[in-house]
C-alpha cells in the first residue's frame, strides 16, 4: 500500500458548507440520503472526488438531475461539476454485519457510530478529511419499538410519530465540524439526567445514556463530567457551547471513548462504575477519560486538525489537559508518577523500536495505526515542556490566543506554536526556546541525557557536565539536540536541600540544555552535594547520573521532590534486580529505606503504594540488552521474596493497622488507603515460596478476598492468591465467576487476571479460555482482556518455545478478518524482536513473518508487521 505523506498535503478543491443526512434505520438495510451543499474553492476543472467504502449506491444527482459518475472500492468521481451545487446521494449500508466497529454498526441491539478517523466514509460518500468543515442537520427514522431514543449531534429540533409504528427525530448542530465528529445512536437506553450552569449563566442539560438498569452506575461519570466542566472554565477559561451534552455507553467499541460534538460515545468500561464492580483504577480512568473527551470540545472540536498528521495537536494537548485535571483532583505527585510510569511502559519502548515515529509523523499507510502512546503521551509531555518553559501565566495567554485565533478552523502545530510566539514578544530568549520546541514534534526517539559531576570542596563549587544524544530511528539516521528543560536541586547527604537558592521555591531551578553538551558551575555548595535532577520528570528523556549509589539512597530518604524520591527507589530496585548475584547488603539497605518510607506519617498512602509497586518486568527489560525475560522474571520474584522475608513483621503490622472503611468512597485518599493495603498484602504474599508459615499467608489472602466489600479489594485478594496458586487460587476464581457471571465488565477482569498470572500453565489456560463460552473475539473489551493481558505477561508470553507468540499470531489473524483496527494494536508486542536474546528473538521474528505471509491481511496489520520486520 502507498503511504500518505504530509508533504503532499493539498487543501480540498471543494467545500461542503452544509450537510443534510436522513437515516432510515434497518439492521441489514439502512438507507442513508445525503444532501450536500458544495462550493468549489480549487481549480476550475478539478473533478469532485468523494470517499466511500462498502456503500451500496442507489442514486446520485446534482441539482436534482442525474449525473455521470465513476466509482472504485474507495472513491466516487464526478468529472465535471458546477462551481456551486447540491449533491444528493442515496446509499444502503448493513450495520448489523459491520464488525469493523467503524461507521454505523450495531452493538447489543442498538445502532451507534464511530467515525474517527475515517469511518464516516462507511456511512455515505463524503469528503472524509478533517479540514472539510460543515454544518450538519440529521434526520433519523426508526421503529418506535426497540428504538425509543434517536440521538445525534447538537440540538433536537423536532421529533414525532410516523405511520407503521415508526418515529423520527431531527437534529441540528450549529457548529462547523469535520465528519469524524459526527455521531448517531438509536436504541433502548436508560438515561441519567442532570444539569449545570456555566460561567456565563447558561443552563446545560446533561444526559448519560446507558444499558437498561445501569443508571445508578453512571453517577460517578456524571459527577466527573460536572467537575470537568467547572475545571475547564476555571483553569482554561473554556465554556461549553451547546444547551445539551450527551454521553452514551456502548459495549462494543474500538477506542476508549469518542468526543463527537455534543454526543460523546464511551466504551462502557470507561463509564459504568459502582463499588462492587469497578476498581479504584477504573474510577480514576473514568474520571480522566470523561475529562479528556469533554476537554476535546475545545481542543479538537472547536479547533480541529487540518490533517491527520496533526493528530497530536488535539490529542497531546487534550491529554495534557486531562492530566492537569487529574492532578488537581488526586494530587500532583502521585498523578505525575503514574503518568510517567505509563509513558515509560508504553511510549519509551515504542520510541526505541522499529515502530518509532515522531509526534507529528511525516507519513502513514493507515492513520488508525497512529493512535499511539507517542502521539498521545509524548505529545502531552511536549505541551508540558512548553508550559514549563513559558511559566503558567504565559502558557495560559498562549492557549487563550490559540483558541481565540483558531476557533472554527482546522489548525496545524505551526498555528499552535504561533500562539506562543504571539504572546512572548517581550522575551526573545523564551521566544526562541519555544520556537525550537518544534523539533520535539518532528524528531522521533527518546533523548538520553547524561550528567556527570565534580565537587570541589575547597572552592565549594559543583561542576555539572550535561550531554544529550538521541539514537537513530527508522528514516531518521541523524538527530539534532533538542531543548531539554531540566529542573535541578542540590541536596545534602540526607536528601535535604542545600538552601537557599535565589529561585521562586528557594530549592530548585530550571536549566535548559539546548546543545549536545553544556557545562555549569554551581557555587557556595557548603556540604558534599547530592544532585536531584529532572525533578517532577521535567522532560521525557532517559537520565543517567554519574554518581555513587549512596546519592540515590539520599534521595530515596529525603528528596523533597516526591517524583525523584520515587525515582530513586525505582533506580535502586532496578539495579538490584539486574544483578546476576543478589547483593545482600544492598537489599538490606533498600529494605531499610522501604521500611522508613512506609513508616513515614508525612507521606500519603497512595505514594507509599507506588513505592511498593517496584519496577515491572517490562521496566527492567528496558535496561537489559539483550532482554532475557526468564532472567528478569526470576530476579524480580527473588527480590520481592527477599524483601518480603526481611520486612514480614513490618508489612503485617502495617497491613493490620490500616483501617478498613465501612462505606465505600471513590475519593483519592480512600483509594490510596486501599492501594496501600493491597500492595502490602501483595508483598507479604511474595514471600510465599520461602515462608516459614505458608498456611498463615494463604489464610490471610483468602480472608482478604472473602471479606472484600468492593472490587478493588477483591482483585487485591485474587492477585495475592496468584502467589499461592493451587486450590486456594482456583476456588477464589470460581467464586468470582459464579458471583459476576452476568456482569460483562467484571468477567472481562476475570479473563485478564488469569491471562496475567505468572504461572507455568498460563498459556494452556489462556488457550482454553479462548474457547470458553463467554469468550467473544468480536467484542474488543473481551478480546483485549484475554489476549492483551496475555501479551503483557512477560515471562509467559515469552515462552522459550515460541508458543506464546504462536497464540498471539493466531488471535491477530482471526480478528484481522473483521476488525483490523483492533487486531493491529497487538502487533506491537512482537515488534521489538531485535532487542531480545535467543531463542526469543528468532521466534518473534518468525511469528511476524507468519503474519506477513498470511493471505488477505488488512492494511492496518500489514503496515505494522512490515515495519517491524524492516
Ligand atoms: N476517541 C479518541 C480519544 O479521545 C480519539 N479521538 O482520544
Ligand atoms: Zn482524545
């Protein structure tokens, strides 16, 4: 397939200022009439070329007259058209059998749509590109029985009854939008209603539509929505613009959620929550995704993207906005640690492997393959660095400028950066730094930063030498230095700041590494210094500090930057786990540091739980070359057991001392309390194999599981029982299934828990589960629960005989036949085969070749598998 290139961008030859659609819904024979007002803006002889896929064409007319046209699988061309005209088409589509989950499809007997990125062309012939902005009027007609709710974007103009038991609704969206933001939902739904008053005093009706009987489970999402709306007013000055805001939850969905104008559609897993079925992690994600999709109303909808190369313009910015919201709701330190953990788990590996691409890519085959951690999470980090450089006040001025000057348009990254330029006329150095940030968008790869230090006790100076280098990535052999904001502080040997510095917080300052190398001298350093660099993770880089291990212990003990305190613990734990032979003295010292942290009353529970989390096998893999998954699994397990044995009494005391609330509250403090209690239990049980008293540990985990009154504790109990295995584990799984068998979202967890168990029989179990009556590859949630859960299970997925890879290939090919977008997302676990030791590496390569050799592969899977092998 031919790649599409950013350098080939050309504005469309035609505008479609008005779009009228009429849907006559029927499961296998939906009729869609489109009446498009079209104006030429390009060359006088340019033909009209519209995009469409899988459409059964019934008729085409221009200004009421039939016309000559030609079609291919993907285009409809009318060679000669007037400069201004009305195009009318009618097509028939088959929502019932549309298992791609793009365009119009049916889920649980309801109609719904997903148009981003290029699904609208499966609904009607159109200029399906984001720079084609139009005002929409949509008429929906369907039987009343089974389809009482008929929803689309904007405001409801009228609704009424029709003959033959049918009814209709007419919707109008007053805002110009690209077709990827179009949405339609029809079916039987319960609705939770509320309202809010915006900053200018307008009342907005809020409606969340869910499966019948699930209304109560939408309450948290509603609460999160109201908080999001208020936050965007207070922090960004952004007000909602329609009189109605609707959200619909659906079970079958490729994305997490979708920001369609005025009618968001959510994967039910990111909307429905109550204490008995949702974990604290689910609540947290619901809160952040509700915010994310709502924030898109400005960053994405009012200002959209000129082309899909600019995807990060809406996604990176909106992720940064939702991260700011979550931090305000749940605490900045803990939120930052979680965001960085996710960035390192997903984006760093991508950025160093064969699928590496810049945050603004320069070419793609299928844009669906670019909804990546790089575009989302690294994109958010770049906005964060812009804010760090500019400072909060200038950042806000720039964003105000951006929204004001680009409202109602399809913008580019250059437009975004131009707003920073516009508000910094009085500060040439800042202006230059902000402009140079464009390179972060166009250059792929994670910069490596090395800081070496020399302390001169007599002169009381600390000299730092900073270097940056970025390894080549596909298509980009040469890398330039990037502007890297590095927040620094100098501590003493107990981790306390060597103060004061003449900076706003008296402790830290921002150093911008602009070149490949820079040196700086810090004066008046009275005591032997401990450097605290890249505080709050001020840039998405990998940092190497040349320092003795005692410095990391000092930061672990007392760094006032919680991120760096956590980071120090991570670094030490990694070093221990990567050692061939366990360094008992180092493990002792780490255990003491951990105990001091756990007993420190000034630290909150959520932070302690994160410290207890320890680096994952995937984290460790990023520091090993070549990667040996069995070694990493063994060493991590051994380290956890060693800690568990050393700290058994402490862990037990702290576990017993933590209060268990009688009533459930999803707030951050309560969630932190549960997270800590479950993390303590996990570490206790990690000592199971070496324990003097395994019976006691088994009883403890079983009691935890049985006493659980919420899903978080129940899963905590099940995870603890994975250390025990055998009958206690299986009995708990069976009890869990029996209790929740009618709750699809919980059964998803039941599948993924088993797929994630680090047991020797997990592959066999997962294979059996893929034939379980509740397994359904056509529902992405269920498929991902099992297959992605398995692919993330490092030691099991990477079985030396390649059995894990073979299972993944079989699953990818099966799903690719009907849902390429979802299938393609699971190619990534095989892509980094060059980084692995033998026999893994060769087995992974062969698995990729089995994919590319398969007949009838989608463009989506082919693009990724080919790039992985290149
Ligand atoms: N629905 C996806 C998101 O919000 C794509 N826009 O990120
Ligand atoms: Zn988004």
